[in-house]
């Protein structure tokens, strides 16, 4: 088991009880490992939670690895295997979400995508998954559309220090008692750079301690102005924080625009991005006779 997780450079292990080894020092990470032999890494084997043990360093494991035999797979097959190894960010995704940061949590093993059961899955586990996906943190657990096919992970138990979900404790790969109505769903908080990439102040102008401009959003890849109807100061504060400012100081309607206009219902104020606020096509009722809609002009400050 250990051998395959060492970059595939060794083929087999030889147990040698007669060999004397030097005891290690520092933290003992793994105890009570119970691998089946089908795992690609030790982190996928059932074990005590990371760092939980009742051992001394006189019990450290020593392994003698034998050389690998001549390769029997093509370079393309080898590349496929490496790209799906546990711990890489390309083996975890959020599927069928309205935005890239929300959806059903799925992991990939041997080229096959499968879901994660929500048994024992909590905020700490979701935070590890969101960070592995490249987001800042977890916003909340959600009920996703049920998946299909394999359920790879169950009883996931992270400590919060792991860099990937597959390093957390839990059942063996594929060992579960779940249905797809128990699939885990996540809404992750984007990083500051990700948040700012979908919002902007067009025709931006300096104002004391900040900037002002026509508010525009990117939704489903399309940029558009924001309808001025029912756009409150609470909603304006959410927008300014997403832009990297501290708060809003002025919000008003500006020159009517033709073309794409996004509708935004008033935010509650706890959202981290305008795209998380409820949107309703009926909200933008300020259309003028020529068909144009007044849109939001926003001023934000850093203080």
C-alpha cells in the first residue's frame, strides 16, 4: 500500500522483523491503519483521525521497498493515473451549481466521479473541501441536486488542518450506507480576487477616499448593468465590500441603459457577493417609454 503512494517507484514491500531502525522524532500522524490494498494512497485507508494515536516512536513503521518491474502501461495510461491521484485539485469538484462556488461535492477515483455522503459531514469538512477547490472558505452546507453512480466517501472526519479532503479520516473508499439524497452540497466563499472578477464600476471616477461609477455585474459570463429599482443602501454595502471597499456612501439611478440589465432584489446584508442575493425579473419595473432602464450608480469608500 505504502509503495504505490511513493510515486509508483516501488512494486512491493518486504517485512524484516530482524532489522533495527532509528526511531523517529516529532509528531506521529497515523495509527491503526487498515488498508485493503486497492487504495492509491495511505490517506484513503481507514485509520484513527490524523494525529490521534497511543504510540511511542519505538513503534515507528519501517518498510523495505522492492524495485518496480518493467512498465506494462503506456505513457498515456501513466499520465491518466497520475492526474487522478488523491490530493490533486483536479479530483474534486462542485457539480450542477448555479455558480462555480456552489454545487454537489464530487471526487474522482480511477477516472470515475462519485459523490460524498453527508453522514458526519460538517463545517470543518466543508472548509477543507472549499480550500482544496481554491476558494477562501465555506459559506454554508446546501442541499444539492442528487447525483448518480458511485458514492465514494462516507463518514468523512477532518480536523481542519488537512490540505485535501482525501487526507481526512473516514470509511474506506466506496464503503457507505447512503443514498444519493444524502449527497453533500457546498457553497464556498470565493477569494477576494475571485469576488472582484465578477463586479466592476464602469466609467470609474475618484471620489474622496474611494471611487464611484456605474455598477456592473458578470452573471453566467455576461456583463450587464444593475437595475436601479429597489436597490437599497444595504445592497450597496454588499456590492462595495465585494469590490474591496469598506462601505457605500451614495447610491442613485444613473443614465438609462439599453442592453443587458441584471435585476437585484435587496440583499439581507450578510451576503458576500451580489450574485448571492435574490434576483427577480419583475423587480426592474422602472423601464422608460423608450425601453431603457435606469441603472445603479454607486460610490464606495475605504474608510
